[in-house]
C-alpha cells in the first residue's frame, strides 16, 4: 500500500515465528495508521517501510481492519477517521460491540515487543502473513 497507490499501508503477510506472528494482534488486511505515534496515513510505501524498520523495543500500532471489496455495500460500513481518511469495515466486526460508537471498536491499538530478547526481528516489511498463534502476555498487549 501507500499514498502513491491510493490505499493505506496494509499488512499483506506475517512471517511465522516473528514478533508479529507471536503477538497475534496483527492480521492480514489490517491498515497500519500509525506506529509509535508516527502517522502513516499519508506515507508512501517506501517511507512506511523505512519508518517501520527503524522501530525498536516495544512498538505500538494503531490499526484498522479494511474489508476487501464485495458486491454489496449492505454488509459493510465505512469509517472515516479524524483526518478524513475512509476505510471500509466488515459489519460482522462491529456487531459484537455494545457501544454506540461501534465503528471505533474496529480501530485497534496494540503494542508489540521487539527488543533484544526477541532478536530485534525486522518489522520493516509491510509483508506480514498467516494466522498467528496465541501470544504470551510478555509479547503483546492491546
């Protein structure tokens, strides 16, 4: 993804055994809006890769799930953030929420530890893949 492609920075792959995989909080299809309070909403692909690869220690992501294109908009809802960026969300994700501000429930912040104890694995790629196993409490928090 990236500004030059007209789409947000998207997670397309999660590497097995890496912190993103062990954490379980990142999923293929998530849009990365920010990392450690660095706004990626208007970042070009190369800029985002550079910023993501420079992060060390505990890393906090601001994410939103972006639904794939479907034939009917009836099953989806659009979310617009404070900056005016629009995202399409699965309605199923929102129906589980009892909050009146349901679209915000799909917006997620999570932290991922990527320190020396985890070998400082590279998070610089926007290619993250797979269904991750359940994380230990020391690796991830939401």
